[in-house]
C-alpha cells in the first residue's frame, strides 16, 4: 500500500495548536509591560484553558490525537532519533515517538507556567512563586524553540512539510489510518468558547 494524503489532525488539534501558540507567545512577549498586563493575564489563561481541553481530548479525541496513539517508551523515542540519520528514516503518520514526548512536555510546561502565573496574580506564594513563574516561562520558550527546530528538521529529513497539516489536517499516510472527516468542527468551536469563558472567569 502506498502513502497518500489523508485526514490526520482533527479540528480540535488544529484550532487548539494555533490558539495555544498565539496565546503563549502573546503572554510571553507582554510579560514585562504594566500597561499590557490585562493582555498578558488573559492570553496566559487562554493557554491554560486550551491545554486543559487538549488533555481531555487526549482521552476522547480522534485516533491520532489520543495519548495512547503517540506516547511511546523512551527507548522507542531514542531509536527513532538514531534512525533519522538513515537514508530511509522511520515515518509516523501521527506524532513520532520523540515528538510525542515533546508534546507532553509542551503541554505540561505551559500548564505549570500558567498556573504559577495565576497563583502570582492572586498573590499566593510570594516572591518564590514570582520567580517560579519566570523560570517556567523561560523554560517553556526554550522548549518552543526546540519544538520549532525539530519540526523544521523532521520536515527536511522526511521530505514532508509538517506545518501545512497543522492548518489543513491533511498529511501523508495509509488510507486505513485516516480519521473520520471533520467530525470535530463543533468541538473546536466549543474549545474556543471554553477558553474564552475560563479566561474571563479566572481573570
Ligand atoms: C509558531 C511556530 C510553531 C510552529 C511552526 C509549530 C508547528 C507544529 C507542528 C508542525 C506540529 C505537529 C508536529 C507533528 O507532525 O508531529 C506541532 C505540534 C504541537 N505544537 Fe507546535 N508549532 C509552533 C509553536 C508552538 C507553540 C508556541 C506551542 C506551545 C506553547 C506549540 C505546541 C505544540 C503542541 C502541544 C503540539 C501537539 C499538537 C497536538 O497533538 O494537539 N507549538 N507544532
């Protein structure tokens, strides 16, 4: 069987990804400004809401969004990385085994950063919490830079643009790996409404 373009990423994954990316970067780059404090706190809370929704989606979402479909052992992740140097490296239709760990780290660090920020905003934990929020935010940015570089390297090694599928949902794979087309559109709207309501409620 040959690989053909199939639907891999559902609406929740795609809308969630770009909302999270924009919210995280907005929160990061408005952190130092007093006058942009409302934008900083709101975007941080939107990021937290998206991560919480994505965690639920990791248990009930479509095939390639499920944690069980992409969390592999550290050994498999190392083997995947070693095989990248081969002329024909292992191809994965969803997240590859190393990428799967990066997804967990990105979701976890973003959630911790936003939670520390929320505690800070409510003046819980004093100076320690302020420092923790700052350190976590910088670690998150470092990981985001690694993430974007890894996406670029993986796209080059596999001769496949991985960014486009995060917009269109369509990626190279086998026909029997395709997800049901666009079933999650309503859920994606729900994700945005949930993110907005949670951000407003916690503000
Ligand atoms: C702005 C530049 C960015 C680009 C070009 C980008 C690109 C991508 C791509 C192509 C994937 C899919 C990887 C694969 O095929 O396995 C992905 C997944 C992911 N990215 Fe990014 N990303 C960016 C920024 C971010 C930021 C700022 C965050 C978080 C703070 C982030 C978090 C994630 C997460 C959590 C996933 C997994 C998606 C899921 O399964 O729901 N990304 N990204």
